[in-house]
C-alpha cells in the first residue's frame, strides 16, 4: 500500500511540473501565433504590391508563351530546325535583357537586316 501511495504522490508531482511547464509555454505560443499572423499579413501585402508593380508586358509575355507552348501538338514541342543548332557555319546570338519590348525590337531588326 505504501508503495502505491508513494508512486501516486510521485505521479502527482510529475503532473504538477508538467502543468507548470505548459503554463510557462502559453505566452510563448501566443507570441508565436501573433508573429505568424503578422507575417501572413505582410506576405499578402507584398504579394499585392508585386502584382501591381510588375509591368503587364513583362508578366503577360511569359504567361502567353507558356500557354501557347502547351496548346501546341506534342510533335510541335520540339525545335523545328534542330540540326541548325549545331551547324558551325551559322552564327548564334544570345540577348539578355529585362526590357522585353526593347529586346523584341532588337531581334526583329537583326532578323530583317540579316535577310538583306
């Protein structure tokens, strides 16, 4: 009987310490939840800000090209003149720019004058 009572008292002390630990964690959990809410609001705000500040041409062109690519037949997904990519007699150019419209003008001009 003594052993059972001692074990019960020990368990009661263990439960009391668990309750103290949980009560100590409660403000920390509340703080973490508040930080999560603040970060969610900030994420929503920044997402809306980015959507408003990206130029439509820069946003719409990749979207349009991706849509057109996936609406093609599977046979049209491959590059039509694959052998020309490895032809050493042809010149290959790479154009890197953040300004899509300006890059399109340069490419169009290059192609036009290359034919002449």
